[in-house]
C-alpha cells in the first residue's frame, strides 16, 4: 500500500501536464467553477466505518492537471484492513476529461489487463454512481504490482449523477465544471465480485454525503 500512496496519486496528476490545446480562460476559473471547487472543503475528514487519513498532493501537480481544488484521502476498513486511495478533483470541464487512467498509467509503465468495464455503485435509492474500472500491472523489483482503479465524473448541475461515458469530452462538452473521481487500491485477486470490491463498498457509503455536499446549487 505504501507504493500505492507514494506513486499513484502523483501519476494521476503528472499525466495532466500534457493537455490537448489551450482552453478558454485556462488558468482563470470562472466564479461558478470556483464555487464548485470550494465545496470539496465541506466534505468531512472522518467517515463512519472507515479510518481516514489525508493524502498530501503536490500543489504544482494539481495546478498543471487543471484541478482547482481536491479532496485526497486514504480510507482503511478497520475490520478487514482493506485500503482505498480516493482522489476527487474539481476543475473546468475540458481539463477534467483528458488523461484518463487507461492513457496515463500506460505512460507510467503499467499494462491494462483488459478494456475498462462499466460498473455501478448503489447507495440510497436516489444516489447511484456509474464508474469505469480496470486492473493495471507493472513489473517491479519485488514482483508484479497490480492495482485496480475506478474512475467517474460528476457534472455540476441539479440532480446530476456520477457517470462513466464512452466519450467524456463529448458527453460533458456543455458543462463549465466537473468533479473527477479516482478510487485506487492494491489487488492480488483476479475474480473478486465487483459488488464486493472495497472501492465499490466505499463509494456506496459515500454517495449520499457526496450528493448532499457537491450538488448544492
């Protein structure tokens, strides 16, 4: 897990340094985007059923990734010891839809085991999430390092839900601001049911509070 916490968050952010073109007001976020980003500060630092620790991000890496604000924490299940790294970014929509894990992790030496699959997390009836997921592997000195990543986007609009579109750039083209979510964990299992994955269980427990906090418009 130490390898996970020390490298994976940085990989996500550094990949954002190469962007496709210059966006309008690239470095000057609108008030709407700033207000959306500020809501991340309202998320709690402690969640029932999990041991939560903040994950420090490099400010320069956040800036070049287009993240105006972030909520980055590691979550540990005290009963099972399972740990998940959650990285939640907010920024202008064009910056939040580029450099997805299937691109940036390949550049970092990881091989994606299969094409991403679309899965669902289900919280309370009015809070659900659609996410992409895949397993990535990289050969290291002490053997293969395998991680599972989930990722999704949330538009800043009333009654929005977390989505995993085939073409996020097209799907979110008319939005000013987006939240971009990563859930990352080490893995050794090949056939664990997705509904039992600790990332999905974590997401389902967070969904109501995420909706309540992020979609106050």
